[in-house]
C-alpha cells in the first residue's frame, strides 16, 4: 500500500513518516509530513521538515516549519531557529533563541551559548559564563561541551591546571572514538568536528 495515498491521522503521522525515512524514502516522508493533518498537528513532522529544508539551505522554509513546532514549545525546533539566525550572523537573535531552547530543556543549546559567550557573539564576552554553559552542556551528555571547557583551561589556565586537565581530555577523545565506532550519528557526538566525519555546521 502506498503510504502517501493512504488514510493518515495525527496519531500515526510520524510513525508512517519515520518508516519511510528508515526505508530511505525521504522525499515521500517529506510529502507525507506536508499533508494534513500532519502538517498542522505533528510536531515531529514539523521538526523533521525544518531540518530537511535547513540541510539544503532553504532557510525560509526551514524557519516556517520550525516556527510551527515552536508554537507547541518544541525545544529542538527553537534551537533550529537559533541555528538559522546564527548562520545569517544575526547573533543577538541566535543568542536569545538558544537561551529559550535551553530553558525548554534542549541541552545542545548550552554548548552554543558557551561558544557565544567565549567569542562575544550576540553578548558580551564572558569566560565564566562560557565555562558554565560548556559544563552544563556536558551534563546533558554532549562531549563537545567538555572538550570546549577543557580548551578554555588550555587557553587561559596555568601549567598545573593544564596538566590536571589532560586525563579529562584523553577520556573525551577515547569516549568519542568508542561512541563513533558504534554509531557515528549518536547525539552525544553532535558538533564534534570532522575527525569523526561529523557535520560541524551548527545543524543536526
């Protein structure tokens, strides 16, 4: 049976779309998610469409779908809007978006807030807040956040602080390699650069 032409309802929108995605039928999944009632009622579909259009640099459509999910307080979609503002270099808006996303519970935003505090993007440069947000991101499980926190020590700490940070750095490298070996797309590896063939363009 053709899923696109079958009856769908709110309860099975994402179930059917996800099945298509796992079968490699992403175009059909996008078509399904853009049909009613999925387009209006399924946050998962709205988020998926947001990232799908973001990945092909169609930020206008990505913003449209992320915004529909944000209306339902979806924290990852709020992060997605922050990513759009970030790549457009609207750092003040991105900073605000990431704060909202983190407030709603999406921990990946903590890393980007740390980065923006460290670089002074969209806010005053504040190394203390950068470190605090990096550590918060690590509490959510994101290994890049711990690596960034250690990097602050190497940039600003004394010899003994750097020495004491070495075991943590080696652990993060080892842990990242083990996770990548099992699943290169594991969420904990998000934002780690191309050493593990991951996308570091502030997207999924």
